[in-house]
């Protein structure tokens, strides 16, 4: 039962790998990597039950957090082509001026 | 070599085989692709799959480190470097391809020849497994009262090694600082914003990201400390915790801007921390010397009980490792982000 | 030892060597430095894998020695399926494990784990230095392709000589 | 008394098995969807199946097996983190794609398939 779930998750991971290799859009790849990460987290949980040791869950916990950071970094990079931009809600001084000029 | 030992074909071996197959696919894909962005992502997936394999090979501490480093820090650093360089690789020339193929073939053949001398997979009586490893397993708990043998070997039995590794990390941080600057002035002038991000509506849409990250960042730091202090009983320790806490700050920088991160964790603090960690590590050794024993001998730290002294010493040097690793990762991150991207739109 | 048996016992090394050669091939064949570093990462990870597979013991557990001594025989009979990891049992068993070989439970070898654990963090530190060098190369030569850099260097040297 | 406990025991593991296999099914279905669906936005939708039903069911199944232990708490934490991060990440991907003017495929699949380039970015 657990082993069957493990195999299912591995199959899903392989399919994600196929999507990652095929692309075609960059966002498809990002989606594939993120989804691969989610499946990996689940795989680690299930696998640690399969082998009867709970240590895998710690790593799953860690990976659930790290996957998020990686995805955000990639997207940030592609949205702004820089890691050094604040995603603040306040418009920058530039845009405020522009908006003022329009109104 | 123990000729009687036969590797069983059970569920774990099947999972191992599938993981190896995935590794091979990813490796070959990296060879074939020229889009550096895809390569960076594949490298992340590669390290992730090998982390899975490490879990299946009982190396939970290693898997922990690999997952923390490969998924978080490495990807961010690679992207930071990509940002300052170009995006696609030129395909290699056929001559070069074939030449390297033959070199690789020859090296591979030589290594394959060496495989015949290796112990069987999973053999408990093989030379690497039977002697010194078993000895550590037997002695660790009476000597140090720490169940996680990896932690005790890392911090106590092989303390010199780890001191060396920590110094290497500090040196790498210094190297990046020397190469990329300390995040201040470049060529005598402060960094100016090269790109105009004047789409206020795009920024307004990131409410979800900001709120969720605000919730996640404390949890990540908390988890980092759990990993640090639970490292004696489960997988974890200073190296992993340092990487995790550094990635929390990196996430903060990604969402709220590097300037905000620098206000929260100033570069000066980070630079001092990088050295301070090694100082704590070395100082623990000196404390042993002062109390009348050898360098990095923790037995004397507690005059009443040697194992407790060991525990104390291990705790202390793990904190040193945590501070150094965390600080160096941040030094590197600040170094990369302080560079001004001079890439033009037509490069993309 | 016949061929099939040999393959069953050594498939992991063969895969690791193929991966290692993949990394080496990337490092040698490509001129792009970021890709080169990725290849170096693949190579490095395969070295880690080589060490870790050597330390694996079939039926073993991760080297975290925390078992109740009264469960030791039971655990040995079950091949190490039994486990409760709390701090107080760990302290209790310190007094009881004078002669039991690692408490009757099979553990994998901790030494490769220790070596590789530090190796990974040092690996990311050196990766950072490499990437920093690439950034500087890009700033100086405006390219991260090996051939372009060599060409620019050659031109600069020729101009200096003339 | 003991028979009641036994029945409960069997029911617990049976339910866990159903949850695990159901979760596995949803994960696999989502993965096939991500591989097979025609454009980015539809794939995004398929990936959501893994994040919601798949992960919830699998983690619930594992928690049933683990019972009331620290392990269950950790699994719940994994579930919480996935619950927070994966929709956020998916949102960020979709938002980035939308801002980069990646157009969704419109019309029936057969129509759009001819002019595949129309669905491309920019």
C-alpha cells in the first residue's frame, strides 16, 4: 500500500521531469520544477514510512520551505531580471510622479 | 572482499534504481541543453534527486545538507551569477565534443576497471564498514552522550577536520568579498538602479507573496534553530542550520528588497559574524588547552563528567559553525546582489 | 563470483561512474563557464554519491544510536525495525551497552556521511567563488565563453607587443 | 472490548490505505495533466490537483498510520507549509507568465493546434 503510493509518486516525478525537459515555455519549466518539489516532499514523507524511520519527514519539512525560496528566486529573476528589487506595495517615487502628472 | 555477500533485490533497491535512472536522465539533459536557465533548474533537480538517494542510503544528515544547499542557496547564487552574465551557452564545436568524449571514455574505462576491487553494495563486512565506522558507532554514546554519531564524529572525534572546513568556508567568503566587493561602492560610486521598475500595478499584485513570506520567514528561522539544537538527536547540526537561517534572510531580501535585508542584517554584522564563528570554534579549543588538556579536547570542559564536557564542547563549536556558515552565505549573497546588472535587453 | 552477482553488487558504482563522466564531459566540452560550473557540480555530487554508497549497509539504519536496551534483542531479530528515539532512553542505554555490539542493531557507516556533509557546504562555498570569478570575467571581457575570452586576451597581448 | 479496538485498528489502516492510494491517484492524474495538456495555463490547473487533493490525502493517510505522535505533528507542519507555499508559488508563476504577456490558448484545441505559434509568448 505504502510502496504502491511511493511508486505512484515516483511515476509522477518522472512525468514532471519529462515536462521540465520538454519546456517549451520557461514558465512551464518553473511550474514543473515547483511541482517536482511538491511531489518530492510527499515522496520523502511516504518513503520514511516505508523504511520505518521518521527522519525523512524532517527533510521533507525543510524541502517544503526551500522549494518555495527557489521558485520565488527564479520568478523574481525572470520578472525583474534582478534579485535586488523590493516587492513593496507602495509605488516607487517615479511612478507616483507619473501618476500625478496624468491626473 | 566478502564474496559471500549478495545484494538483495528488495523494494529499496528498486527505488534506488529508479532514482539512479532519474539522475542519469537529468545528467544527460544537462549535457544536451544550451539554455543556461534550464541548466540551473536541472542542477537543482539533480541535487534534489541525489538528496532522495542519500535518504535511501541512510545518510540523512547528508541528504539534509544537500536539500538545503542544492535547492535554496545554490539556485539563488547561480541565478545571481546568471543575472550578471549571459543566458545561453554557445554549442560546443564538434572537434571539441569528440575529443572530450574520448577523454571521458578513457577515464570512465579506467574507473570501471577499478570497480572490480570495490566492496559489494551494502556489504556489512566490507573494509570501509567493518572497522573504524563500527568503532565510532560503539563508542559515540558512552563518550559523548550524543545519539547522532554523525554529529559527534563531526564535532568531536574529527574536530580538527571540521575546524579546517569552517576555515575553508570563511576563506571562500573572503574570496567572494575580494572579488565582488563588500556591497558598498563600485568604482568609487554607489550603485545606481539600472532598471526602471515603473509598473506599480505589477508590484501591487504581490500582496499574496508578501503576506505568505511574512508568515514563512519566522517559521524558517525557527526551524533552523530546531535543526541546530536537535542536531544531537536527529539529522541536523550547525552546517544545515546556518544554511537554513541564511536562506530565510535571502527570502526576505527577495521579497522586500536587498536594502531592507541589509537594514535588518547589516553587512558589517555579517562580516564580523563570519570571523566570529571561527573564533568561537578555535576558542573552544583554546579553552581545552587552558584547562590543561589537548586542543579541541572537550573532556575537560566540565570537571565533573567527561561526556557532559563533550556535549558542552560540541554545542559550542556547532554554534560557531552555525554563525560562520550563515554569515558567509549572506556575505556571498550580498556580494552578488550588490553588483549592478549591466545586461541589456537584447541579450535575452 | 559470477557476472550477474557482480552486477547486482556493483551497479551503484557503475551508475556513479557514468554520472561522474557526465560531469567531466560537461566540464571539458562546453566553453560556457556557468555550464562548466554546473558540470563541476554534477561531478562533485557523484563523488559524494560514491562515498555514501560505500557506507551503506543492507538493512541498516541511519547512524543515530538511540534505542532502548530492552528492545535490543527484539530489534536484532526484526532486522532493526524497532525504534523509539527519546533522550532519556539514550541516557539509560549508556549504562547498559557495555558489551552489546551497537545495541544489536545494524547501522550504516557514519564516516562517509561526516566527510561528505562538510564537503557539500565547502562545495557551495567554492561554487560561489567560481561564480564570482565568472562575474568579474564577464565585466572585463563582456563574455563568459572561453573562446571569446581567449580571443580578447590574445588581441590585447598582440596590441601590447606592437 | 478488544474486538472493538481491533476493528478500529483495521478501520484506521484501511482508511489510511484508501487515503494514500487516492492521494497517489490524484498526484498521478495531476502529473499526467501537466504533461499532456496543451498550454501553460491549463497545465497550471492540472498541477493544482497535486497540491490540493494529492498532498492532503497522502498526508492524512500517513497521519492515520502514525497516530498521535510527534511524527503526526511534523506531517501536519509539512501539510501547513505545502498549504501555504504551493498556492503562493503557483500564483507567482501564473502572475509572472501573465505579466510577461504569455497568452492562453483560446478556442477549441483542434483550432489552436494548427497555429501553435499564436499561443506563444509575446
